[in-house]
C-alpha cells in the first residue's frame, strides 16, 4: 500500500530534527500540513519538496510517490495550493451523520468518525489510504469513475454504487455509496455510505 501522507515524526527523522520542530513549521506556514485531531499529516508532494530542497535522498516510502508522479506526469503543487479552501472544505465530512469520506483520485483525504468505525480504523489512519484497500472496486467501473460520472452527469446511470467492504468485522457486507463533489474542487468527491447489508 502506497502512502500519500506522512507524519511529523517521519519527516522529522528524515530531516534530523525534533518532531515538535516540524509541527512548529507547519503552524507557522513554512510547510504544508493537514491537521488530524491533535496531530498533523504532511502530503507526499510537500515531503518530496522539502527533502529535495535539503538535498536529502528520498526514503523508499516517499520514492514510491515520486515515481508515481513521474509516471503520471504530475508536478509538485505550489506552496499556496494546500492551505486555504481544501482544508476548510474537508471539514464538511464531519457534518454528515452517515459514514462518509472525501477522496481525491483513489486516496482518502478525510473521513468522519462513523466511517472510521464502519471500517475499523482510527480517523487519522484513514488519511492517505487507497480506497481499494477498504472496499472492493469491482472488475468494471471503479468507485472513483462512478463518482466522477455521477457528479458530471447526475441524470445518467445509477444513483448509487453497490460494492462490499474488505475490512474489519464488516468485511464482506454490502454497501451502497452515493457521490457528491466539493464546489470548485476538481477530482475531489464526497462519498457517503447509505446502506449496510449482508452480501
């Protein structure tokens, strides 16, 4: 499983500083981070930028992200891309009563407590996981493809994606997932679990 977010202790170890120093840098805006409870997670793009900026060789976990970016032809995000609206909009998921999560492409950006309990993970550990690690994406249209199509053409196709969980005590149970989007946030989707049933 490829990580897309890293902890402050991980980055601190690679930089040779205390994790409190990394926290302070995030809080002062020197580096980008996502607050998760009392901790922070740092996006892979930002970790790559920092390590390359200090001429530190990329650790294996970070190198996997870098290699994927190269294959996909992506470039690192600019310094101001992460701080404002996306972090504020991620809080939307906390207002949903049903199990729900927000994702970009196939990576989870945030989840509410109901979803964390459903899949048996702490909320902080869900950030950066691939959706395919938690639900069966099926042989045909994947969950993200469904979400994209549902948001772009809501009048076409089914209203919900039917699949089953792969994890926790609910592994194998069927779920119906509905999709929505965040305003002005391309390729970011809110997915909400509407039903849980044996399959």
